[in-house]
C-alpha cells in the first residue's frame, strides 16, 4: 500500500498536480535596533508646562510643601509669599507647579480667615 501511494505521489509531483505543504517557517529573530541617545525607544513623558510666573499667580512649592503667591522674580528664582501674609521665600522654577483648585481655594480661605482674626 505504501508503495502504491508513494508511486502515485511521485507521478503527480512530476506532473505538477500535487502541491506539498510549505516547509514550516522558523520565526525570524527581530532585527537589531540601533540605540542612539536621542532615539532610545523608551517613551519619556514630556515635561509639564512651566507654571504661570506672573505676579499674583498661586503656585505650589514642592520643596517646602507650601502654596505661595508669586510676587516677582530675582534672576532665575521666583519670589513667593504666603497668601495670608508672612515672610517671603525664593523657589527654583523647576520646584514649582501651578496650584490646584483645591490648594488655591484653601489659600484664599486662609486670607479671609486671617482678616477676620485681626480685624482687617
């Protein structure tokens, strides 16, 4: 029986009537990726936009964990003061982010409360 099948297959192959299954394709390795410093393939999020540094803007100083109101800038550093009044401090622009709505509301409430206490 095997002889018969093999003879028929040989004869049909010679005629071109029988197609054999293609050989299994081995997975090709992924091409090597050229890693350059500016195209490392790693997605880095873009830096946040710089906060509004115009006088009167509320910002959050991440080094001091405080909300401050911008009063100006001296060179590259921002000058901030507490919204309810007090001693000014300086902050690096990289350590400052825009204050959230909650932080802004809390700062404005502190101003109103301080006025009520001191009769201003």
